């Protein structure tokens, strides 16, 4: 048994990352404004152990600073502008801590697919030890799925809570041969795969095996359309409004 999670058709990837700087509070607010109630976000630890919502191992691409997260402290990150790179309207946006993000998700009554991002050289055990208690405390089990490419992070997560109170998702690029073992090992709720590399028979096998299938990161709804028929539950997209327009045109 898993938590009674009602997965949405659309999940906004890194927040609404086509409309606002990815993985920021602004990106989650943008998703909410667009009527999207689930977001995918990446979490990792700074050098001082603070969990932050960030994708890359360094800050160069998504801020006005430089440096690796592993060598930064929380006060240092707060001197960076994490919005201006995306657009003038977002100047002053800061890197979000996990705690700030969880508070916003709670306030907006939103749900999250939180990706435990284990960049090269990062410690998956430390990440899980710091992140899991906060998430379990902040959100009801029906409102989050934790996923990771890192099987150590997933296995360690499972030691925190059984499958009926903690939904875990195996995250893969191409579907590996041993996907059944990976899912069974952690009593997975879901499998998250690259949408463009999935074949119909693979998608159907995942769904047949009882796992929810989430697909990242399709941004062209027309190209993604067949995946719904193959059994995909959710599209994790940067462009939720393009999908909404497509869906309302196709099914109205
Ligand atoms: O969780 C789906 C997707 O976010 C995985 O890849 O690199 O965008 O974090 P990435
Ligand atoms: Mg991600």
C-alpha cells in the first residue's frame, strides 16, 4: 500500500521554469498562478549542511555568482541574485532553502515531487538524513513523492518510513534492464523516466507492474500525446500552460 496520492496530469518542472527562474519561490508561485498544483523541485545540501532548492552543482548558471554549492554557506548564497539571470522582473530573487520552500508549498496547498539531487561527489546519506525529517514533518504523505537517480538515497529514504507513509520514485533516463529490481528494492510508488526514450511496451510494462509512470521533461504536448495512451500518469514539463492549452483544445 502507498499513500493515496492523486497524481496530476501536469507537474511543473523546477517550478514553472519557462516563466520564472527555476527552483525558486517565484517559479512555484508562477505554477500556482497558472493553476498547476504539483511542482518538481531539486534539493541538495550546501557545504554547511543547509538543504537548498537547486539543480546544478554550482551557482554559475542560475545566479550572478560563482562557486560550488559544496563550498558555500547559507549566508553566502543569500548575497547572490538568483533571479536576474532569467529576467529583470526577477532581480533580487534568492536561492530558496528547503524550509522556506516547504512553507510556501504548505501555504499554497501545493504538492511536490522532490528530487533528491546527488551531484558528483555529494553524499546521498547526509542529504537524506537532513531532508527527510523536514519533508515528513511539513507535508501530508498524499502531497509529496521523493525521487532520485541515486539508488543509495532511495534505499536510505526507505529506512525512514514504510511505503504506506512515504512515496518513493525511481528516476531513470533510459529504462534500465533491472528497473523491476530497482523499484522492488525500495517498494517504489512510481517510476520517472525520460519521455523521449521510452518505448510503448516499456511504458505499458511499468504501468502493468503497478508503478505510476511520470515522464520528464516534455515541452511539446503534441509530441508527448501518445504517452498518455501508453499509461503515463504525469508529464513533468517546463511549459504547463502550453500543455493546458493543448489539452483543452484536444478534449473539449
Ligand atoms: O525529476 C525529473 C527531472 O527533473 C530529472 O532531471 O536534471 O531536470 O533534475 P533534472
Ligand atoms: Mg529534477
